[in-house]
């Protein structure tokens, strides 16, 4: 039974490692808002915006729902919408982000990536069936990519 658990842990870890690394990298970049353009100050690189779209919305960056044309947009603001815009929740979200928490999240992402990569190293170093190890990792890359483009 212990051998089964070890093998399950090994191969499931190898299978999910590419996704773990991807989400750790994209999440760290989003923590510092590097995926969002700041008008006149910063333009996000296309690759960061693209991986953020996959991370946040599980779709490719260039796939967006049709937006109404400017002539179709109606300016209707009800009393309810005006209250919502000036609600305490809106004001509460204006607090600055915690730089210490952002740094912690970045360090956590680095630790997760290093842990995942050392797991791959140890799998190849101490396990005999390297083809099965490579198959698990390659499957962990190809399957999510296939789901994304389908």
C-alpha cells in the first residue's frame, strides 16, 4: 500500500508540476499588478497579460466577448447604481496594497517553483523509469494546453 501511495504522490506531483509552476509565476506577476496597463505610466508586456488571462479567466488572451459599440452603449445610471458606486465597499477597496504581503507572496511563489523543480530533479535522479517520469511531465503540459485551445 505504501508503494502505491509513493507512486501516486510521485506521478501526480510530476503531472501537476507544470501547472503549479505556471500559476505560481503568473500569480506572482499579478500580485504586483504587472499584468495591467497603467495609462501613461506602464504598459504590460503582452506575454504577462496573456498568462494573466489564462490564470484569472481560463481563456486565451485574445478571446474576448463582443463588446457593444460606443453608439450602442446607453448611459443609464439608476439611483441604485449611484449608491453602489459610493458604497463603503468601494471606498474600502481604495486602501493601498500591503507591500509586505506582496513580498511574502512573491517569496512563496519562488519557494513553490523551486520545490516543484527540485521534485522533478529528484524524480529523474532517484527513479529508474525515466520515460514514465517524462510522460507524466509532458502530459501535464499538453493536457491543459489542449483544454485551453479547445
